[in-house]
C-alpha cells in the first residue's frame, strides 16, 4: 500500500514559484488498479515522478507499506518495490532489449524467460529480444518494451505514466489487454496508471481526478466516472473515445 | 601456451581472446621475439629478414581461414617498430586478428608501433580485428602507435574492428585506404580513454572507383582528464558513397575533438558525416535507477552498451 500524506511540490518559474502539486493526500491500496486522470498540466505526471523518487516533494510524506520513503533515492525506492514506466521511454545506443529485461529482473535469466515478458506485451519476442533499444524502434514498440521492463521488475507498486501516449490505435487495444492481464495477476501488488483514456478508466478499480495540482475527486470507478462524463465541467480528455493523441480531443 | 608466462597469457586473452594455440596460421610476438609461428597450406607467414615484422601471403581462393598475429610486451622500456604486410589473394575470405597488449610495471615507457599494410585482391573478403590493451602499475607509459594502410582492388570487402578500451596511455592511430571500383570498407572503432590518456585517430579514405563505399564509425568514451581526437576524412573521387560518424560520450573533465571531413571530387560522390558529443543523458541514468541500479552501476551499463 502506498500513501501520500499532504504532498506539495513546486518549481521556480520565470514568474516566481509555481505550485504544481498542492497538499495532495491519497492511498493506493493493495490489489487495486488505480487510475489518476485529469486535464493536461494538472500535475499527474509530476505526481508519478514524486512517487518514483525522480522529484522530491517540498513538503509531505510518502509511505510504502507504512515505511517513510520520502527521502529515499530512485534506486532505493526501486529496490523497495516501486516500478515506473516512463511516458516517453528512454533510448539507449548499444543496449539490447534482452539486456534491459535482465537488468529489470536483476539476474541473467535465460533468453526464453526474458522473451515471456515481450510476448506479454504483444511483441513477437524472437524479433525484438536482440534489438538495440535505440531510434530504430518506433514509439509504440518502445512503449511496449518499457512496459515489459516494468512487468519484468515485478514491483509491489507499478506506476505507468500515460501508457497510451505515442501509441497508435491498433497497438492501443492490445495495451488494454496487457493491463487487463496485469489486473488479473495483481494479487499482493498494486498498479497506478496516469491516463486520459476512457478505456483505461474502464478497467480501473478506483479513479482519482487531479486538477490544478489538487485532488478533486476520488472513489471507485462507478462513483467517479459518471461525474466526469456527464457534467459541463467534464474533463475533455476523459471523453475521448478510442485512442486519439493527446490534445486532439473533440468534445 | 608455448613459452609464455601468466601475464603474457593474460594479455593474449585480452587482445586476441586466445586461451590456447589458435587454429590456422599464427605468429605470436612476445617482447620483440617470436614465441611461436605456424603457416598453413594456404597462408604463409614469412618473417622479415631484420626480424621486425612479417609478410603474410594468403593464396587466392582461400576460404574461411584465419590468421592470428598478436603482440605482447611485458618488459618495461621496450620500444619497437614492426612492419607487417598482408597480401590477400583474389576471391579469398579470411579473418585476421591482430592486437597488442602491454603490461608495464616499470618506470620506463614501453612502446609498440605497428605498421600494417593490406593488399586486398579482387573480390576478396577480409575481416580484421585489432584490440589494444594496457595493464601494469608502473609509472612508465604504455604507448601504441598503429599505422594501417589498406589497398583494395575491385569488388573487395574489408571490415575492420578496432578496439581500445583500457590501459593504453598514448595512442596515435593513422589509417589510410584506397578503394577501387566496387570495393567496400567498413570500420568500427571503439575507444575508451581514462586517467590522463591521449588518443588520436586519423582516417583518410580515398574512394577512387565507381561504386566504392566506405562506412567509418567511431564510438568513444572519454573519462577523467583524457583527451581524444577523431579526424576522419573521406574523399570521393568517383561515383561512390561514403559515411563517417563519430559518436562520443564525454565524462568528468574529458575532452574530445571531432573533425569530420568530406571532399567530393566527383559530381556523383554522395558523402555524409555525423558527429555527436555529449554526456550521458540524465533520463538514461534515471531509467536504470528505476530498475534498481545505483547511479554508478547505471553509468557503467550505459557505457558498456555504448561500446559493445
């Protein structure tokens, strides 16, 4: 279980200090798939980076299974069981997909074991296991490999920052299946997805809405979704049907 | 192996991946003397009369054979200049493994300067691997100055892999190539410098015949206070295509100078160069940290991958 207690975070902008996260408290319970949604610039990705330890909060506490991890580094949090999938996956010259999966698992597993993670994200393992994680891979391929590394790491809490970003319509359906599969095997862990996509919201156990750095709604999917979809204040991105790109929503 | 001590055997492992006497033709040079030599039916190794180098003759049509000519030096203060000439017969397909390992525990500089000349016959296919390695705790420098000249006849192919990852204090490498019509040259250089090392690598490739192609790519890492210069010049003297690339990671107080040069002397010469120098991207380190690696482990993995 992950708890955020009164987390605030700001950056120094040209116009002075800008607050991005304002006094956010929330809980990601075990055995749940939680989706945080909300408008662009609302602070969702920042919140994910705060959980992974890439950013440090100005105030507040982060607890993993009751242990205060606020001051821990990215490495220490990863070792305690936090996984994090980048919104824009990183490319590496020379490092192969196999190397990355082995690093994620933490041991030199056999090629066939490593391939299982690629198959799980819908990639033909044989074609990808020896590929370099470089610019020869498309955005969608890279995204799936990123998700495969997080699967391979087998975390207590896996955080996915906008997994739909940069993925085409055809790959997107497959991605939903990947998350559905993860949801089925969630026992003893939890999943946090930052997303705008209705179809991802539809597989959530709980939905939270972050707007202007403030948590404006939180509850089960059935409690929160109708409010999002049906009001004049609805978040445009949440109405998106299918897998249009971010910012291309037509409401 | 032969009459080599443990240090010499370790150096051989580093530069030629040799655990035992290699298959095929070989000459092992240790502290300026031959420590073993074998010619085969198709590959003849002839020592030069002055003892400073070899002539290697590969018969036309020789298929899938190899030549190993590693050099190891373990005596401090040794300085040598050797000339090795390779005559690669028409239509042959061979692997040539060279390389030099220096272990210097003394206070005097040790230096090996090897001049390799390759005469690649029509349609021949050569893969050439050259590794440099230095070790030893002495204050004497480990110096390697290889000079390589490649003369390629029509439709021949030469693939060169040049590797220097550790321990060589000072190196000045010059490679020149002359390509006839349809000849293809591929160079893959991997270099890492550390401490206060200096490494200079210069290429001059003349594409003289129609359809000649050259692809010269260097990947390097400069750490600590080391300095590197990569100077690659391609000259297109006929309808041909050439590409040169220098991709470098800079760390600590390292310095890198990349001087890509192209000269087109024919309207149908298509030449491209790319050069990029930069430190390791922060996101790359963070990604590996999210998998549980420390910052230092992440850096090592990124460099290892980059130089693989």
